[in-house]
C-alpha cells in the first residue's frame, strides 16, 4: 500500500514536471520564423519604398516579441511571433498593391502633364502674337524647357520601374506648368484690358 502511494505520487510528480516543462518551452521555431519573415520583407526592394509603415509595424512586432522571449514570457513571445509573421507578409502584400497603384497614378500623371505642356506651349505661342502682352517670353521658354526635362526624367524613371520617383517628378512638372499657365493667362488678360 505504501509502495502504491509512492508510485502514484511519483507518477503525478513526473506528470507535473512534464506539464510545467512543456509550458516553459521556448518557441524557437516560431521566433526564427518571425525573424526570417521580417528579413524577407526588408530584403524586398519594394517594401521600404511602397510599404514603409507596414514594414515598421512588422519590425516593431519583432522587437516586442524579442523582449518577451528574452524575459522568458514564451506564450506572449509565441503569439507575437505569429503576429510578426503576419505583419511581415502584409508588408510584402502592401508593397505590391501600393506599387501597382503608384504605377497607375504615375502613368496618368505623366500623360496629363504632357497634355498640359502642349496646351501651355499653345497658349505661349498665342500670347507671343499679341504685341500688348507683357511677358518675359525667353524666361517662360526656359521654364518650359526645364519642365520638358523633368517630364523626360519622369518617363525614364517610369520605364525603369521607379514609379514613386516618376510620380514625384511628374507632380513637380505639373505644378510648374500650372504656375506658367497661370502667368501666361494673367498676362493675356492684362493685355486685353489695355486700349
């Protein structure tokens, strides 16, 4: 009877030790998967450009996971490891969709700027025909030449796959063209008021 009680106590103790040991087991595979997922996102050239915020969230999650792991809070570390993998995968997915959105936007903006350039050149040619228009035509022509170079650079970036840079340059050219067009229109209106 004594021996049976001792055997039962030993079995219960072994079971408790096994149960406690399994709870305290470090989630090594999960942590390594999280690190690999963030490294994969960081190595994707599009992620820092098109999904910087998503990448930042994944790196933040990785940092929090590492703190929990170092503090031996393995359950929290395991949960954060899974969240980190999801966040890193989302960063890659966001980069793809954002890149496509920017590509489409850059294409549209470049086309719009080219059309606006033709209109502005036409307005400048019309203004030159009116002797009453007071405008530094040479300076405006130089500005339009600079805009053309910016558009060419935007197209080069676009063709090279640098859609964000292409979008930025196209928007800059668009802004300059608006200013030039506005000045031409103002000069023409002022000449129309003169008698």
